[in-house]
């Protein structure tokens, strides 16, 4: 992402690069916040006011198009801000549980976290998920910034602070973590104050100085790991260098590049490197091609990396893997870290074989889809890619529908075409031969008026209610245990049922024996039976049979799904007749647009989603209506 970052303010930035900052002047901090609570805007202000001479554009850390568009952070990014002789390594974390793999790795790099909370909305379910991961590290020093204090709607004094304290009290792993400073800020306006009175007063601060000072005073400098005397004697040059692979990228001109914290020792360009597995075995050898840091938004080379600092090391001779440790000598031990949670959902990606295949995309073969997926699996630890034995499809495994949806959406925009199967859960066989499926802890926050409907729907899907807690603002937090297979598609239903007000966090719990499949809740579909372009006259007739997913002037083909039926049966009909102009179209409701994740959650086993740069449409696997009926009869006999 940063290779493409423009070199704005390069002279100012280059002047500010600190080769190897003194350890006591170094602070490593992660920023945690819910989607849209103003995290990236706040980091922009820190860069702007640091005196580094950087020209800041809005939301510089959200560098992917999808991040800008959806207003979420997907990939965590580390940037260096120099201020008053101090160097702050600020790491941005994803604010969504599907990207929890990113969160876990980032937290191993930092000594403090800034929890950013919206003044009006208070701490949300996703924030709590990330904060819980952070507070599991006993030495982690938290500080709270209540953001958007300039907003007009105001909560009762102390209400948000009490909510935040309750969250900390439930999650803190040491009493020290409850003694956190609270600041009041507006990332948009660019000021931060140490009390709400000060933030709301006439002579409020005009800068972020209070936040810079609090990070300096409250977050300790990093502690390098102790190195055994035998290792120091054997490795005189690098003093037992070790670094955990926390983030992995392939950068133009630099190749495979690892970003992470140097746990011990130091290293320079050209030095020899070993990659060690979690178990401590040497798996690869190579050397340091280059060492860089991201200063503001430009990537700058530095001569050497020292213990405690967060840097990027480009590797020559091999490609590192997640959870490996880079070391300078065979005797340096591996850095311990938690294994990454396993993927729970899979989708099969195969060639687009619809009648309209190849019209929109540049990359349409299985080979090109596979190459792109392998590239993603290299830099994204929470995605696994498995090729089928016949090499006719790839199985994409991930943590959730949103994560897989975002990957496919990125590929679609890059010019890829493909067909996607309905999401399945990733099952595993236990030692005694029992098939096991994943279960999740699911926390749903909803308004009181929706809670009974949500509990009824989840219970019908076999979920168990574990806890119900009241929240401010007439809301409830309901905790369920639920099979992942039973929760597929529920996010869309929750969004519709609650008018978009529900917040959901799902986290992997354990594998349990496979249970009964959830009941089918979806109606039948309206299916086109001819090739052509949809007409308003035919659509107005079809609208009497159910609800539509497409409008007029859309290319259709036999087997393409264009709407949902009013009952459980599928209806094949013609919506592309040529009319003589005398027939007028009756009125019909505007079509419901099916976005990618909605379409994936909607389709059944005999259907798939066709994805191209211009279209996301659902279709039957067997396009011909007669063949489809025969196949259904044969399946019924066999069953």
C-alpha cells in the first residue's frame, strides 16, 4: 500500500527520519476505534501537527479504495511521527471482527493503545472486541480519547465515561489498566484537551499537544527482550537480532517485506537472516535486502534497525510466512505468539461460465484467478486458498462473509470475472472420525424494541442465549453461542429487521460435532428463461409474482435469477419480449439491489453468483429449465 504513496513533502519527511532513535524517546502505540469513530482523521492531525512538514490529505492511512468507500480500515498500517525529539510509531488497527487476524498481530508490536470513542455513540461491540484482545497483554497501557466533542447532540455528563469504565472493568487483566487517562478531542477540528470543560470552553486548545504529551508520559518505551549470554557470544555482530513476522507485503522494487517490532539485537542491510518456525526450527535462510520506515506517508530507507523500533525489513532469498521469527543467528530463539484463529467460512471461486462470460473482465481463466488468490493469501493471514483436486476451482477460506466479500470486491474492480458458490462452513474430522464444525460467540447489540424478534430468530436457528445486558439509549447486548453454519446470512437479516441499527461481533469459540442444518427460510426465485434485455412491460407483470432484483434494460439469459417469488417454488418466465409500443408498463416497486455479500448469503446450493467488473448477478448452476427439473427429480429419488 505504501509503495504507491506519493512522496509529498519528501524533503521535510526525509529530514525528520530518525535513524535509530534512543530507546527512551521511542513510543509504540496502536489506535483502536469502531468503524467511523474518526480514527484515521485523528492520525492525520497528529501527522499534520508533528512539525514534520507533511502535507496531509484527508484520511491518509485508508489507502485502499474499498477502505475509503466503506469507511473502514482493513489492513493495519504503521507510520512514524517525530515530535519534539520523540519518535511515535503509530499503528492503525482494523475496526471489524472479521479482520481480527490483523488485530492480533499488531498488538504484539505495541506497548500502549489509544481507545478512541465517539462522544455520542459510546463504546461499540467491535471496539470491545479489539480492546479485549489488547488488554489480554498485561503490560499494555491504555489511554482513552473521547472524540467528536464538537458534535451538537450531547450525552449526560459522565455517561460515556462510565460506559467506558464498565468495559475496562469487565476486560482488564491487571488493576493498572483501570488507571487510564481520559482526553477529549475533535480530530476534524484538530484539538485535544485534558477535560471536557476545557474542550468546551472559549479558550480551548488549538492543537493535539495534550495527546502527544499523554502518550509520551503514559506509554512506556519498548523493552527489548533479554538475550542469552551464549547467544551474545556467538552473535557478536547483531547481538541476537529477532523479529516476529507481524505484517507481510510484496512491495515494488523491494520484494517480500516484513513489518514488525525488533524484539532484540540490531541488524543492517546485507546481514544474514534465518527464518524460524514457532517450534524453533530453521526453515529458510537469506539476507536483508533493505530496511525502511514509513515516515508520515513516504517510505524512507534507514541504515540499521535496533531493538524496540518498528521497521520494515525487505528479505532476499526467501519469502517469510506468518508467525515465523526472523533472526540473525541459529541460536536466537523464536518469538512466542498466539496462533491465528482458523478460518470458519469457505466459498468456491471458479471460471465464469455464464452466456455473458468474458464481456466485462480482463482476467477470466482459473489460472489468473488462482494467481491473484495466492498473492492475497501471502499477505493476508486470515485467508487460506485451497485448489480442488481437479484444478477446476479454488476454495477461499476466511473468518467471515465480510472478509471474503471484500477480497472478491477488490478482485472484481481489478478486472476479474468468476462464479462463486454459496458459503459453506469449514469442517474438520476429529481423531475418532466425528465431523466437527465451528461454533462462535456472537454478541448482537440492538434496540429494546427489536430484541425479542432477534432472540426468536436466533433460537429458531439453534443458537443458545448466554447473556442479556441493558445498554444506555434503550439498547440491549445479547450474547449467543451459535454454529457458524446457522449464522450464515443472519447479518443481512439483522440489517433489514433493525433498519441497520444492529451491531454484530462474532468470534470463533470451538469446534463441536456437526448438528442439524438450519431450516430454509428463503422463498423460491424468479428465473429468466430467455436471452435478451429486460423490458418494463414484462417486469411489471413479473412484479406481481414477487419482488425484483433488477430494473429495465438489463441483459438477461436463461437461468439468471432476477427476483424472489412470493412462495417457496421457483418460476421461470420471460422478461425480455419485444413489444410493439402499444402496451404500457404498469407501475412496480423499485428493484432491490443485491450487493455481493447479500447475494452470497442469499443463494442456495443449486445457485451461484456471477461476479464481473460490471455485474453481480445470481443464477442457477444448471441454466436450462428442463435439465434443472430432471436433476431435481433425480436428487429427490436419490434422497
